[in-house]
């Protein structure tokens, strides 16, 4: 069970308590930021929040000064853990201690409700602020929009965004980017961009990258049924190509691009298996001296080749050389502990091409890296890919053998039968006697 570790010292001041809370929470907040809520189960997050609240009560009992900084740190921790119930209890303790509520307190509460997926709770926090005649700050609006975007609630997110415009809340590029990221269709995204164009605001490259991200999500969603069969792949490809074409046209018009721009447009083309376009944007990236390819860049190339081969069941030495070159370059810029996904994607390609020998060579080269899991066992995906590669190779060998020795044609079979007649069993000779049909008169004449 996950536990928060607190020092045993007593009678700490408010600043020291706040620092202690942040230090105890750091391992868990880092895990949540890197892996999302998947790093901790709902029960673990709730249990950690209860441990924190119980520790606050103990500090109050042993003479430590639990002040505003401590309560704010506890509220932020409850927000990171997605524990609104504990956040509300901490907020009640803050009010009982004589502190006045501030917009930042409600921002943490809204974030806690949002991370737990409670949309009604987010609206409840906004309504409480309005009853108190306190105008919600831009950060609270951003938290709300981001929460709805994470839950796939486009209508609610855009409603909050439009409400900000009506109330005259100060708008910035970050808030506009969050609203754009909540869009689930190109029409909605274009609508947000038209709205932003009417403001006295100059969006930065992050805002325009968000439009590319919307196109990428739509392309992935469109291609999702393609995993069922090759027929589904062909049917979905035409719709996905339209989305990617829109993203490409938009990216080509962008004056300023960063590494995220190139990675997004390469990923979009990778979804539809457009290897030449992926390599084209990689070449454009290399020409920009201010930018350098990352692990994500090379991983996109490998993934594109692997998925193209997996869907179409077509691939040769050219595609293999492209993926292996990207894999070698990725190892140069990627720490050894973060190479597992690269190896797995290359292993998937080897399995799709039926190359068990190359897959075994890859496994030998990564034995010293962090691709092994509990008990020093090999990652199960490698074993699955190895079995697939062996099956594929066996099927290929049978087909090659059948092509080398085709069945004989009908004339060849007849010629072989003439030269090698079938063996027939011999019949005994008949004894001499009267000819067939000869009567007594024939016998008498002969005498």
C-alpha cells in the first residue's frame, strides 16, 4: 500500500509544514504527471489523501502551527490526487481556523473534482464562487476547460470558453489552446480559431499545434476500426486521408514551427501509413538548425513502418532499412531506461515481416537494458512477437517450397505414366484343349 512519509519532529511552523507536505507528495505527483491517474488506483489516491488529512489533524494536536500555507499545500495535494472529498474537509478546516476563502482554494477544489471525473462537482465549485460574488480567475476557467477536455466533453468545454468571452474574462493563448484541444471535430476547431481571430490576441505556436493535435486525434479515431480486417482498413483510409490532408495544408502555412509541430504532422501521416511524407517532414526538420529530432520523432518513423506492414501485409527490404536506421538514431538520443517502446515497436515490425532471427538478435542486444520486468522475466510482448515471427516465417517457407516444386501438368503426368507403367499381377496360362466353339464334328474330322 502506498504511504506518505512524514518526519517525526514536532512543533513545526507553517512554512515547514507546507514544505513537508510537498516533499512527501513529490514521488506521487511526479508519477501522476508522467503517467496520469493510471500510476495509482482510485483507492490508493483516496487513501493517500486521507493519510494527509489525518497528519494535518495530528500536527494540530501536537502544537505545530498549521496555517494558510499548510492548508493550501494540502488542497493542492488533494487536487493532484483527485480526491475532492478530502479537499472539501481540508477547506472546512481552513475556514474553521479563521482564514478567508480565496479563488486559489476553489481552483484546487475544481481540479480535484475534475480529476475524479465529477463534472457536477466542477459546476458546484463555480456556483459557490458566484454566490460569494467572487469572479472566477482565468486559472479556474482553464482548469474547468481542461477537465472537460480530458473527459471528452466538447460541448461543456466550449460552453465555459464562450462564457468567459461573455463575462469579459481576460483571455490568453493558453486558454484558447485548451478550448481548441477540447474540440472533437474539425468544424468545432475551425469555429474556435475564427473566434480567436476576432480577439486582440496573437496566438503562439502552441495554439496552432493544438489544431494539428485535433487532426491527429481524429485520424486515429477514424482508423480505429481498421484493426478488424484489411477491408476495414481500406474503407477507413479514405476518410483518414482527408483529415491528414487538412493537417498538412495547415502545417505548411505555419510560419513558425517547433519540434512538436513536426512530430504531430509526422504522426498524422504515420497513422495512414504514408512513409514518404513522414520521411519528407523528417528531412525538413533536419534542415532547421534550431531544432533537433527527439525520441518521439524516430519512434514515429518506426511506428509508421510497423503499422503500414501490419495493416497491408506488404513490406520489403526498403521499409526494413528505414525502420532500422531510425532505431539506431533513436538510441543515440534516448536514455537506456526509456528505450523499451522503441524496441517493442521494432520487434512488432520484425514479427509482421516474419524475421525471427532479427528479433532474437534484437533481444540479445537489449538484455542489459530496462526492458525486463518483475523477477527478471522478459517483457511478454517480446515473446508474443517472437511467436508471431516464427509462425509467419514458417508460412513463408511453405509458400516458397510450393513455388519451387509446382505440381506436374496433365501432359507431364501422362508422360510419366507411359515411362513408368503401373505394375500388374501376372495371370496363369490356360491348358491346351479344344478350341472355343468347336463341336464333336470338328474333333472327328481331325481324327
